[in-house]
C-alpha cells in the first residue's frame, strides 16, 4: 500500500428520481450536494472548486458546471467539466486530489446527475452522440449494434458464447433485484433460460444482456486532504488513480494499428480497452494489485463488457473473465463482489451520471451502509472503473476505508 492516501472523500450524497417522482438533473445535483455537505459537516462557502462530468443528456446546456454553481450560489475559485467521455467523471476525484495537493483548494465538490429517460428520447440521442458522423451515422446504428461488433470479435477470439453472457446477466441481476433504485429490480432474480429466451437487440446481444435507461440519479462527493479529516467524519481514502483514452468512434478503433500503451494487445483488436492502462497507473500509485482488491464497481453496459473489463483490470487472464461470473466470484459470497447495486446492466444507466452511481455504491459499501445487499464480508478496499465512448476511454480509482 502507498505510504499515504492521496485524498479523502469526507462527504457523500445521492438522490434518485423515477417516472412517478420526476426530478431534473439540476434538482438531483442540488439534493445530492446538500446531502454531501451535511455528511462532511461543512458549509457550501468552504468549497473551493467544483468538477462535473459533461452536461447531462437531460440538460444539454453548455458550461453546466457553472450553471450548477450559479443555481447553488456557490462562489468558487475554479470550476470545470471533465469530458473524457463518462470516464472523466471518475477522474474528477483525481484532478481534485491534485488541486488539493498543490495547495489550491481545501475542499472540492465532484458531482454528476442525469435523468435521460425522463426528459428526452434516450435511444435517438445516444446513437447520435456515439456514432461516427461520416462512416457510421448514415447507416443508423444503435449503441447496442456498435457494441455488438466487439461482442462478435470477443466470441471469435476466445470461444465465448451467448450462454456465457447469460451467466453475467444473471450474476448482476442477483444484486440488482435487491436494490430499491435499480431499474430492473422489479423483475426479481433471473436464470440463464430467462436471458436466452429474451429477444435479440443486436446479435449476439439479447435484451437481458443490455443495460436499460434508469430513472434519474445524482451523486456528490466532497474531497479533501487526508490531513484535513476531522472527528465525526466517515472518510473513504483515495489510494491511487489512472486514466487513458485511445480514440473516439468505433471505426477509429478498428483502424488503429498501434498504441503507446503496451498492454493493449496486438492491433487491430476490439477486445482490449484503455482500462488496462488506467489500471496499471492506479495499481502503481496505490501500491496494490488485483489480489488486494475486495470489491469492484465497473462500467458494464453490455454483458460481454463485464469479462473484458475484468480482464483489463487484471482479475483474470484475457479470455477468462467469464470464469469470475460463472464461478460465483462476483456474488455476495464471492471473493470479489462486483457491481453490488446491479451495475449498469441491472441498476441501469440514467445517463451521464452512471459513473457516479458506481462511485456512490463503492462509498456506501466501504462505509457499511448499502441501500441494497451487502457482501458476506465487508470490503476494506474497492476499485471503481469508469468507461466512456465506444471502448474509447477508461479510468480507475482505488479506494479504502482505512488510511
């Protein structure tokens, strides 16, 4: 372990919306921020900087970070969006820790919210945002159709099957079925037959192998120096972080013939992601390795991405990530509980806020205060992986309940 954590999360707040209880992104962000400030025991005037991800899909105004600060009447020395796709949201904590270490801030607020399905046509907006306007968009692909290309390649290279992906969906739904805000909780636990009898969305991906748009979520974290932790706070310590980005559109990735990151595999390929480099950086900074991680929260929007990401994180050899799901390692009694709120696959993707949902879940579990199920053994360390774009960007954060 590193000799000293690089930052401490001393305040956390979350907020939720549904069709029956509609809230827009600004309201969700405000509610979660008020809760985070109260949790940290500080006043909003003590916050020196605000970092968000990109503008919520349900509120596409530019400079959304400034719009939020104005709404909250928070006067800060610095405010910015980190827009490395969704992965930038996990990296807000990294940038916050750097600003604190430089002596430019005492408290930094990192937040994100969204409620895409409650306000816009999520399917149309997603495809428009993530398809190459010259080579992909003219053919009208959906996001599942783009990701399905990587699934086919993964099947081809490693002999993965639809039955394997069904096991991933079953594992995540076992967690999601017991979370009060999971989009798929109403369906209860499922089995392989349930998954394989669901219709194709984009072969080989069936409906249960795809995440759904959730309702609405907001999450806020107050970050400070480890030396600034006060009595009465319940800190979660940042031990290390990393990030990497390799391209924008899937066609860009398919045309790549080389990469500066050595662990990305032989090119061209669609079975390695930038997460492998982000993880290398995070492990190096923290002094920890995969065997030291008690719990993982990852960015799995389609079932094949679960094993791919777990491989990139070093929890399994390339092509063997499915063994973690098939062997029960990611479950309640497993040695690596993963996506304990159901993950993107079962909790859902409310929009840009889905990476913050993973961070919130990690903090809750490390504090022993989950809204859903808790692992049989309370975790001391957690890894949070964020992703964005078409396999484009990855970020990794290593957290601990102890300094």
